[in-house]
């Protein structure tokens, strides 16, 4: 397997096996022509436990990688360094909330 020049690290959390998220994302990567390496996989031991997977995705072109990441996001994955959007109330009109950038 030859790794492409473009990479992204995806994180999958939740019921990623019973929901078929993990195998669907693996299929997406392969269907688009990329490769992947599972770097970490923690499987919940009980039905109520969640699982965690970190995977490195490789593609030959930036366009391929972008398509893979977009489709993986649609299935519930996030890029490792992405954080959910946080909103704060504006205390005074015209003044940004503390920590805004």
C-alpha cells in the first residue's frame, strides 16, 4: 500500500460499530481511492458503552482527500483538531465576548 501525499486524521466517537459508521467510512476512503491506517481503536465492552477510533487517511490529491473528509463528516466523523462551535451572549452591543477571535 502506497501512502498518498495528503493526509487527515479522523476521529469517530459513539456507537461506531453497531451504527456501521466505521465500516462505512472505510468504504468511503477505498471507494474514492484513498488509504487509511487505524491508529487507535477502543471498543466499548457493553452495549451502552461508546467506542473511539482515530484513523489517518491518505490520498494522492487534495481533491480526493477533501471528498473523503466531507463524506466522513456526513457520516459523523470529525477531523482530530476540529472543535465544536461555541457561542456566547454579547454583554454589550458592539463588544466581542471575552476570548473571541
